[in-house]
């Protein structure tokens, strides 16, 4: 850590991948954002960037259909992968997304951290567990963010954090489990610490 507050000074969309194969390969490190279609992934990315519309949001889940690369501080990438599990998408489309995501995770040599986003109000579903298991097999560090913390009371928050902590304690790849609010930016600074550390090529040292 640098001892100074990490700031995101610039962020710009660079390119998209429709297959997972044509990934950005310029030796810059990548921080990946993954999560179910209705988990608020795009809003969370915009919260971290302190911008309103860089990552597309909307009332209809499943808006992200490509792997999108955003250059941050001219030194590393945020990578937004398609939300999974959206019921209104055809089975063939779901299979296409799943294949794309697997090809990307398996093929990119520059992924340093996956920020895996879950809804704190609900237990992980089949698709969530499958993704987390794949990252575990690939030995990719993952930070579990429990979004929509603002929807819970303090008592409810305590209960849900206990549930998730027990669920993920057996996953060595999980570096931390944190509640988050994209609405109120709760835990933004802590998440940015992880991003700074992993984007620079090393793990955070104050867990």
C-alpha cells in the first residue's frame, strides 16, 4: 500500500469482446467484475468510478451482453463480463455467455482479481456457486462483494454476513467478503484498497 488514498482519476471505455477470445493482451493488469444480471453490477462499477453512466445500467437485467474493457488511470483495466442467470434470455444465449466467460477467464494471463458480486439478501444460486467454483479451480483471487447492503437493517446485516462467511470460509481463493452499497457507496474505500493492491500485482496485506 502507498499510505495515501487511492483515487480513480480517469476511466474510459476501450473495447468489447463478443467471444472471450479477442481479449485485451497488452500486459496491463485486469480487475474483473462478475455477477448475476439483477445484482446491480453496473451500478456498483459506476459507484467505484464515481461516475453515473460509464457502465450501462437499466431497469432490464442482462444489459451487458459483451465483455467490456475500461481503462483505469491509464494503467489497468476494469473488465465487466455479462451478467448470468437472467431468465428472459434464451437458453442458447445463456450457453453462449457461459462459454464466452469461461474462455476469457481461462485465456487471459492478466487477471489479478475477480470482484464477484452477490445480493446480500439472498443465498448464492447455482450460477453463483458455479462461477465461484471455476475461479477457485483457476486459482484466481476473488473478492466477494455483497451488494444492496442498504436494503437491510443492522440486525439483518449481521445475520446475512454470518451466513456468507460460513459459506466461503472453505474457498482459499476468496480474499474477503464485504457488504457493499452502490447507492450509498458503503465500503467503497476498502474495495478501492483491494483494487489498488491487486492492480499493482500483489495482494492486500491488511485483511
